């Protein structure tokens, strides 16, 4: 019996001396990302206020971004020509949102030699600066503007570059 008690005491000592196993926990997570189709933007037509005649009074020429229709004010006379709003066509991943931005010409002027016409404003059509791409992934943006014609504006073909940018959001 003494041997049994001794054996039981040794077993109890070994059980008490064994360190406790630390608690462990684990979890899993998914690594993922989305790869979109490349976004493209192509100029289809330039913004052109057409041909106008200046006078001794300053005025403006406006090209409507939605319709491409031209109006004049002040001392500016519209001469028959083919004005147009600028058109940009884009293509991207269907269902995504695209943010458009517009950078006007340097100095906000169109130039012809040493002469210039002011670019009072450039704007996107009524759809605005955010486009949600439909099933085909395509979109179109139009740009119009208001141009200041000075009194006795010198003759010339005035031009400058402006930039439209499309970015996924």
C-alpha cells in the first residue's frame, strides 16, 4: 500500500510539474485585388468657335457644351462656319466610375502669332465630371467654352491645346 501511495504521489507531482499548454488561436483572411481594363480617352472633335467678325466693341463667343451651338454677344458677329463642341470618347471597365478633369490652355488664351483671345471658361456637358460606365464600358464627354473677343481683335486663326483627363474612382 505504501508503494501505491508513493506511486500516486509521484504521478501527482509529474502532473503538477508539467507546464500548461499555451492557448492558441488562428484565423484566415482572403488576399484579393481588382484589375480593371485599361482606361482610354480619345479626342473625336476639337472645340471650335468657328469664324466671327470683331468690331470696335468687345464681346464673347460661346459654344454650348451640350449642343455645340454657338452664340455671340457684344460687338462680335457670327460668320457662317462650322463651330463645334469638343468630343472625347472613352472606354473602360463596365460598372466603374470615371472622374473627368479639364485643364485649360496655358494662360487661358488662344494665340495667333503675338495676338491672343481669352478663354473665359471651359466646361463639360451637363453630365458633369463623373461618369458611371454602362455595360459596354464606353462614355462620351463634350466640352464647350466662352471666348473673349477684344475690341478690334486682329485677324487670325487662334488656337491652343487644352487637356481632358479621365481617372477611375
